[in-house]
């Protein structure tokens, strides 16, 4: 395998000139130097596992040797380990339009979905329908299937484009609408405001999965009156493998949010060690038990890559990268079927291609150093993490895509096998 063409990033030709020009326009949001990335890859999978922020290794090193090694259990107070879930939660909140005190970093997205679903059921007694997109990420569907059993809900499947209409039709039987802001396969950005308002019009609640939008576009949770939201720490937020997730509960719902997992970290006075559960009045009630501090504090360090950046400027860079990718594919005459919407207001931060040999295409690209991933049945998913990708990277990636498709390189036997994780 050769990466020679990846290395020659001084791309000639009109597209090369345009890439350089766009990189100059977006220079203020170029955070490449805040990340440690191998020189020989174009990383288009930051929507699955974000790249390593350069600040993280030193912070984790100090955390392990000093806070854990030297200070031992005293660090809970001395380094405010206890307050870290809320402290990091507020940092995430700033990126998703949540004012302080409504976001906590805790557990996984799957676990936080369970908390939200069961808490929502208690807040809307007597209602027996929950709406969800059948194209949701599987864990959202699986967790809801279990929660619906506890809640006595029946699950109504409605694609996001049809959700407002279905909510109006079903009316006051609906307790909750559970949707994802960006489709994990196609990268389509859905209308969060329209679905949230349609839910509220019939007295239902709206919960949003932000796994593919947190850190790349302004979600505006407070501004749009969203009730609950969850999302991952290890995708565009770059918290590292297995980083804890976040959960948002709007201020107005905190008093009535009953965490079904009523662990001691969510207690109002955990160190009184009393026999009865009494939830903390704050977002702390969404916590359960001891947090994974190494991961949590790695995420805190990772978020420093956003220092001084507005999420609007990050979004502008992201849109420029993804639209330039399409421009490059067109300009290079690549024979591709782009499934991600072309309109800016309908696109997250990825560009997905449909190809019947999608998995082999992805493997051929990875062999060339262009790392994306594959989603069944036929989606080549390319994520554009705006902080560390440039327009020159985008052109490099588009050239490899065009070459792999034109040469049918993906038909080689070595690209036909399937690993456990795709
Ligand atoms: C990645 C992703 C998840 C992952 O959930 P985990 O509990 O972290 O494994 C959930 N929902 C969506 C929409 C995702 O994209």
C-alpha cells in the first residue's frame, strides 16, 4: 500500500487553488494543531471516534501519576472529582445551546436514553404512545422497546419528515417524541424545532439524540424549548474511546425528573448515607454511581480544542468542508451516488455515498489512508470533523474516492472480508 498521493497535499489544478483559498477563508477555525493525528491519513471517522486532542495525554498523565498516584482519595475534594460531571456538563452545554445547570456528563448514551424515556413516562401519566424514527440508531430503538414495556407505551414509528403530522393525528395519547437531530447513516439534519413544537402542541415531550450534532452545529436546546437530550462524548467531542455521554434536562423539568436509576451520586446529600433516596434538586439527579474519572477528565481536556470558537463558526467551516467535498467529486467526475442532502440546512457534518460494494469501497479507501466507515446495507459514511480537517484534506479524500471507484480497486479480494467492527 502506498500513501504517496496523500503526502502530496499541495494539490495542483483549479480545485487545489480553490481548496487553498477556502482554507484561508476559514483559517480562524483551523484547530489542526490542537490534535495529534498521523500525517499519512485523512481521518473521516470523527463521527465514530473523534481524533486525539493534543492536550489530552499530558492531562491524563498528570491525573494518573499526581491526582491518583500521589493524592489518592484526597483528590475527590482537592481536584473536585465530585463536581466533574456537572462541570464538564456545562462545557458540553455551551456547545449545544444549554445554559449552565442542565447538562451532566455521565454513563453512556444508551443508559441516558433509558433514564429519559422512563422519566418522561412518569411525567405524562395516562398517555400511551411514544413516537420514534424507525431509522434511528439501533440502541435508541432497543432501549425504547424495553422502556415502553415498563411504561405501558406502544411504539409508533414515524420518519422525522412525517412526525409533526403524526403527532397532530395521534394527539393527547402521545407522551414522548424521541428523535435524532442528524441521521447517523445519511447525515440528514432534521427539523428539531418543527418536531419539538408539534409535540408540545399536543402536550407531549420531545427528546433529542445529539450524537451526530453535538460539537459540529448549533442545536439551540434552550432556544428551541427542547425537553431532554442525550449524546456521546467520544464522537465529535473527541473524549476518547468509551468516553462518558451527556444528558440534558430542561430547567423547568428538573423538579419532576425522576431518574429510574436512583443511585447515590444523584442524591441530595450523598455523604449523609441515609437509608432513603432523595434526589438532588439540580441536574445532579441524573447521575447514578461513580463516574469513570479518567475518561471524564480526558473529555474535559479534549473540549479545550473548542476554546475561543463559536459553534456558529464551527458550523460554517463544517458546511464549507462538506459542500466542497461534493464540488470536488463533481469536478473530478467521480461516479458516485451521494445520499446526503445538498441543501445546507438539511445536512449534518457528513457526506454519505451509496454503493452496492460499500464495505469493500471503505476498505480500499482505508488502505489508501482515507478512513471512513460503512453502515448497512450500502452506505459509505464519511464524517467531516471540522476542527481538524482542511479543504486540502477534503480534496485529497475526494481524489482517492474518485480513483477507487474509477479503477474498481474495491473488487480486489483483500477488500472483500468483513471485520467485527465496521
Ligand atoms: C453512536 C450513537 C449511539 C451510541 O450509544 P452508546 O451508548 O455510546 O454506545 C447512540 N445513538 C446514536 C444516534 C449514535 O449515533
